[in-house]
C-alpha cells in the first residue's frame, strides 16, 4: 500500500513539474511575440495535443542548446517501442521528452443510449453477452518520446513534400477551404477592396451566413484570410459564449487556425500579423495574454486538424513517423443533449 502511495505521489509530482514547464514555455512564447513560431511548430506535430507539442518543443530546444541533438527542431517523434517497431532504436545517452499520456479504462453497457448504464470493467474483465464497450480517458500519466535524430536504424520511408511559389497559394487550398465553408451553409462573397467590408481583409456574417474576402491582395494573402474566416465559421457561431462576449478570443483563435493551416502547406508566414494576435489576446478582460493563449490552444489545434484532414492538398507530415500506424481514436463519451441558449448572432471581421 505504501509503495502504491509513493508511486502515486511521484506521478503527481511529475505531472505538476510538466505543468510548470508547459506554462513557462507558453508564457515565453507569448511574451516574446513568438506565437507564429509556436503555431508553425504545432502544425508539424498536429497529431499530438498542443500541450504535448509545447513540452516536446521545450525539451528539444534544451537538448539542442546542450549539444545532444544536431537540429534545432524535431521532425518525427515516437515512443521507445514504436521506434523498435520501425526497425530503429534509441541511441545510448539520449533522454526523451516527457509528455502527458492518457490513462484509459473500459466501460460496458447493455443500453448504450443511457448514459447512466455504463459500468467500468476491471483489468482483464470481459463484457457480458450483448454489451457495448467504450474506452474513456480518466487521467494523465507521464510518458516519453524521442525524435528520430535521437535514434538509429532502418531509414524511414520518404514523404512527399509540398512546394509553394512565392506569392501564390498552394494548389487546391483555396477550393478546399471554399468547399468546407459552403458545406457549413455559408456563401462566399468576393469584394474588390477592404472598403466594401469595413476595412477588413475578410468578414464572417452569421446573420446572412456569408463569408466575404477582399480580392485586391495576392493569392497567398487571400487564402490565408479565407482560412481565418473558416476558423470563425467553425468555431464562433452565436452559441459560442466566449466568442460572443470577447471578440479578442475569437480573433486569437481564427488567426491561429489560419497560421496552422498555412504552415501545414509551407505557406510563408513571415508577414503574418503576430502583433494582431497579441493585441487581441491582451484585450480580453480578466485574462492575461498567456491565459488566453493557453485556454484557446487546444481548440485551435483541433479545429485546424479537422480542416487539414478534409483538404485534398499536399501537406507537411504531422509528426508521426512514416510507417507507424496512427492510434485509433477513442469512442466519444456518452453525453446528454443540452438545450442551446438563444443568443444574438455576431459578425466577426478578419485581420
């Protein structure tokens, strides 16, 4: 019993240390106006949560500064046994990045539609005849991953790389974004100048269910603006209370989604208006910019991944080593339907 308590205390201490490391990493990025670099990095590792992306980023930077790895940024990361399954092994003396891994348990029910009917299965316990089984995350535990540069062995399969001409949008990206906007019941209106939409580059109107984009910009700027507006369409309807009450939250999220979508296509982001993001994060009453970024980061990543997965475009890899099967996503948690509150539609302008 004492050993179990000691193990639990040690795990909690590690989780607290990881949380402190994560807060420090995100705080440094926001304070240094380096949110663009963080999002570009997250786009390359979008198969993982934003928190784990930042933990990997911070640990790899420390290893690079100490001369333990040769490149300033990781490319592919995986666990010890995952690398072995690909014919590679972790090099002696290489310490991995500690991340937060889910702890899951299985539940069974003979009436899956009844949220109160699910019972937890013990280790090795089998469901009864006719019962449905679902896995559910109940907590987190520390785990370790290593970058490919910290391993040796069989070469990884080559991945196709997206190419981009300066000033042009990646092939198929505009049409793919338009398809997602129209699929959600919004029309697209192209305007000649910003004057037609109040001086903005783009505008999402929930009352008329219309997205407007100014056309007197180069292709890359147009497609980035369209991704920004798609972020609004997906995330900021009148049922999103935070976005309704705080435009700063909506703008931080939409622009961050646009940055991740662009970065996944090698779209040049040097001219992106990061002060725009920081200024909106600073405008949310009662929250620091760091708190705004932390509270929106995982929503941004999830929205960007959903958009990217539906695009028929050539994209950079998502951080999962080629040849390694992706884990099957967990089944959804049974939920009760809540009646949506009646809120006034809002309009959100792009950057």
